[in-house]
């Protein structure tokens, strides 16, 4: 066996170390930029930043809060995850264990194509086509006893609701979760599968005892990547959601997320004061996304199956 090539190995190690450190420094620099820029507007804010729903940003008066933005961002992402994750896991299992390989490749390729659709197309489709189709269901649901619950109360908006945005977000994050879950399920050791067959397990019992435990950490990581996409989605949500004059907890009302609020307010970035208010909202979104990914990394590491 020839001796190891120390020169190329050291060069590769130094390159990867530099890239890793650079990325950490870059993320830290972005955080510091957001924090430093947001300090001055926050110090002049006339309302509580975390609990107020008012948003008045001018050179003479700053009164801005993120309570409604936080609610809309979180609830739309949660609904999207609740809808997308079970479907993604089911499709991944269908491709890997229930269909012939050729048919599974066709299904997988079709699902992967959803990731290639631009966000603006999803937004236009959700606003013009999907929203009006779903609106009658929302009107019917709010007219039943469920409408007495604040989360499902009737809203001002008809089609540009948080519910419609959540459905579109679920479709957008579906290919990400499906592709990663499929790859994880395909890596299940054959010994685990054959042991389940040898014990007389049915196909579902084999999947439940061998495939799902092994792929649990990968599915969690895939779901968190999808959640990060849902939290930060801008154009599609901005096009779908209708602006409302007052905040509502109902998913059948309109609203704004952090990302859509910043995008809609881009014309106001004509002074450091106004810009700083929106950057403060972006700082919260940055921290929220960072926290979600940190928790996901911890869960994925602790739940990693041992081969």
C-alpha cells in the first residue's frame, strides 16, 4: 500500500477548516450587523416590541411591535409542518418499500420537480387559483360550531388567509422532506430488515420496527429544514396573504409574516431609522430560525439510530 499523500491531505484539511471557520464568522457577522442596526430603533420604540401589534415607522415616530408577525409566522409554519411531514414520510415509504423501483423513481422525480417551481409561481397560483378554491371550505368551517374557537373564527379576508398560505407552504416544503426522508430510509441496513422478516413481521411491522427507528434522526433533520424554509418564505406568502386592519388569531384571516412584512416594507428603506425597525424584525426571525435549527440538530443527534 503506498504511503499517504501528506501534502494534499494537509491542503484539503486546511481548506475545509478555513471554510468552516469562515461560515461561522459570516453567521456571527450577520447577527452582529442585525443587532447593532436594531439597537437604536429599539431604544426609541414607543411600544413594547414583543407584545404590541402596532406598526408605525416614520422619521418622527417609532412604534412597532412583532406580536402579530410572530403569531402569523409560527402558526402558518406549524400548520404547514403538520400537513407536510406525514405526507412526506408516506411518500418516502411508498417510493422505497411499496412500489417497484422503476415506478418509485417516477414518483420521486415528480415530487422533486415541486422543488424546482419558483416561489413567485406558487404565490401567484395560491393567490389566483388555489385560494378561491379553498375559500368555500373556510367559509363552511367557520359557519359551524368550530367557528366559535378563536383559531377558526371568521376573518375579514376570503381567500388570502393564513390557512391558504399554510397549505401552499406545505406543498413547497414537501419535496425537501420527502427527498431527505427517502434517502435515509434507503440507507436502512439490510440486516435490520432481514431480522424483522425472520421474526415473521409483516411489511408494516418491518417498517415500524426497523426502518422508522433507523431513519428517525434523518426525518427530524429533514423536517427542520422544511420548517426553516417555511419560516423564511417571502414571495409566495407576500402574494397570498391579505393585509388586515387589525390583528386576529384566526387562521381564516389575513396577516403578515416576518419575511412578508420586510418585503412589503422595502419602499420605506429610505432612512436608517425606518430601516432599523424592519431589521429588528429580521433579527427576531434570524434568532428564531437559528433556535429551530439548533434544537433540530440536538434532537437528530440524540435520536440517531445505531447500526
